[in-house]
C-alpha cells in the first residue's frame, strides 16, 4: 500500500491510497469465497459450487461488494498509516478497481483542528435578580386580563387599545396597490378588517398608528411606508396612500378580578393569583438567566482561541441555520419569495454565525474529552421526550423513527454531549450580578 497526502487548504486534505495488486486480489478472493460458501446452485450442495461458476452467477453483486470492500480497506488502512485526525469525509473518488490490478482511491477529508484549549473554568458570567417586583407581578396579571378581554362597541373617538372595524384601499401614485400585487389583494384593499389603535403589528405596517381620534363613519387618507426589506417584493421600499373608513369602534373591557377569573387560573383569591404569577415570573427569569449564561460562556470560548474551522462543518451548520430561519419565518406567514430576494445576504449572515457556532462546538467537544463526559441513558431519554414534544409526536414513535437513521442517532449523541459540556462550563463559571437597570 502506498499513501500520498495532498494539501487542499489548511483544514482539507486529499488522502490518496493505492493498494497493491496482491491486496486487491485478496479482497476479491475473500468476497468470492464468501458467496461460494452461501450460494445455492442447481446440481451442487450448498457451498460446493465451483468458484468460477459462483463468480459468473453473482457477477453484479460480487463486483459491487468487492469495490465497497476495497474502498473501505483503503480508507481504514490509509487513516491508520497516515495518522490523520479526520473531522469528516467530504468526497470519495474511485479509480479503476479490478482484481489483479492496483487500485487508487482518493479521499477528500476535513481534518480536526489542532488548538490549545482556552481556560474554561471560572469564566465570568452575569445574571439578573430573579425576584419579581410588585410592578412586574401587576403587569403579569394585567396581561392575563387582556387575554380574556371583551370588546364592546362605543360611540366616541378611538383611543389607544381600542379596535376599529374598517375598510381600506391603497394606491402608490395613481396605481392601485391591488393591481401591483394581484395575487395578494389583501395588501391593496379590504372591505372589512380589524385594526388595533396604536398597535405595532398589523398587515399594513404602521396603519394602527394613524387611527387614534377617529370615530365611526370617519374617513382618512393614511400615508404608509413599506420598508426596503418588506416581505412583499413589489411593495418593498415604496410609499403608499391608504383611504380608510371607520365602520365601528370597540373598546377593550378587561374582566373583573373575581371568582370566575380566579377559577379560570386555578386559584381562589387575588393573593393566590399574585403568588402564582410571582412564581411564574421567577421561573422565567431563571430560564433567561440560564440561557444568558450559556450564551456568555459560548462567546467567551469562541473569542479565546483562533483556528481554521473545517469547511464541511461550517457549510453543514450554515444550511441548518438557514433551514431553521426559513421554517420559523414561513410559520409566521412570510412567503418563500421573500427569501429569494435576499438569499445572498441571508447566506452570508448565516455563514458568519455558523462559523462561530462550529468553532464553539469544536471547543466544547475537546472539553467533553478532557472532562471525560459521557452520554447516558437518562440523557437520551430526556432528549427524546423534549424533541418528541417539539415534533408533536409520542416519544416511543419518535424514538422508533430515529432508530432507523444512524446519522440522526450520531447527531443526537453529539448534540447531547456538546450540551453537557456547555452545562459543565456554566456550572464552573463565576457569576456576577448584573447592574440594576434604571
């Protein structure tokens, strides 16, 4: 066997492995012998058919398995002799593989980066007080009341928080908006819809900020600016004028803090509701603190050491971030064409974040090795429960589906191990109270 290592980049190499004719022939004989041992041919007892006849009868199967065996041997022996620490196998190029001839196989591999682990124990993190203030508890209760609010018609000018039933029709210059977006006419006109006065969200951006003071029957022309990154490409960066007519004004009426309201929240008094709300806010703050600490130590680790990150790892992470971003935004109603418009910028942003993520993952992997962290059954059970819940499946079915894909199983183990490493670093961190906000 002969080995040649060719540089492609700082992290990528071509490993060219050439097997001698004798090595190739040995693999071929072994495959034929294995088939002959199990072959059932007419006129011969099992395993007694001549090798030549077996080779002819199962020619296609033998050739495929023979090539696979030769490539596998070349890779295993090539790694053992070269002592390359491979992060991932990128590509395999087979030369001619025939019995009696030498066989050259080229493996393009990304190498595991070599670097000194930065100091990862005692990293400083900040956290905020988790004790809720009375104002936060009151705001939480008011938010619960708002969720169960009723809306009653009123004969007065609209105020902040009211909802208006209205119609609108927009134009850009002299052209109706509906003609610019014929497949999405809702952006051009609506005979009847609801809009919150001074609401920050809405189909037509900023429309709600022009509605205070209007009464039932009032008409008004409202200027609207569509941002340059607006998800409807035909409207992005444009200025429009919308003719609005108010059909009805409704005020938000909050429910009383009475027995019915308490019962709906599984408490029996205002004091109990306040205590429950306080605990919920405290839990949320603890969760945010934990997430903040994980983010802080990740950033500290990535900033503490510099090394070239393997391209395959960066690209894989980039595609994962893009897929997650697009799926999340499509769930919010952003159409596919919106991503096409800014795809180059989206890719560059995702790649920048992916490079940093990949760097952190490699460092955490080394920490897991240094601390001898392991993935245990309880870790896998917890992971399966959480992921099944996110996917809306039963844990047993989720686990069964996962078990059919070895790549997903390996990815699960890697995710759990890196998560344990990150938790380990957070547990070792020095926590400093964040300065109080004015």
